[in-house]
C-alpha cells in the first residue's frame, strides 16, 4: 500500500519515463487493473489524476520477478485455456452420453 507521507509520488506519465523499458502509459493502467502474474501496481487517485510511486514500482517489479522465479504463474490457467478445457470436457461427456447437452 502506498504511504503518501513517505513515498515519492509520480504521475503515470513520469512513471513511463522512469520505469525500465519505458512501458506505454496503457501498460501501467493494465498493471493497475488486471495485474501481471497476479501482481497489481499500487496507485492512488488525487484530483482525478492517477499516481503511483517509485517505491510502488520497485515493489511491483520485485514481486513480479519473485513470482516468476518461483514458478507460481505456471499453475494459473488463463480464461481462454480454461474455456477450451470446459468445451473439451463437454464434448467428451456428450460422446459418452450419446446426446447433445446444449439443447436441453
């Protein structure tokens, strides 16, 4: 969590310049909303403008790296992959029952 009294606030535009690789501003918003490998970028909203901190960026990158190295993200199933698994299971069940499940 961002500590507004002790951390250095930066706008998202400034964060794009200071973050490694200079990610696009939309990437920062994606990291804030959807996260990366289950990790979300900490932000705050002040006067309708979105801010983060240098410390929050550092925590985000360190945590994403740790998750990546631990292999925890390998166990997560994406929604598209999960839907394919569900469709496959339904087809197999239909084959075994000898009838369609979709028209009931």
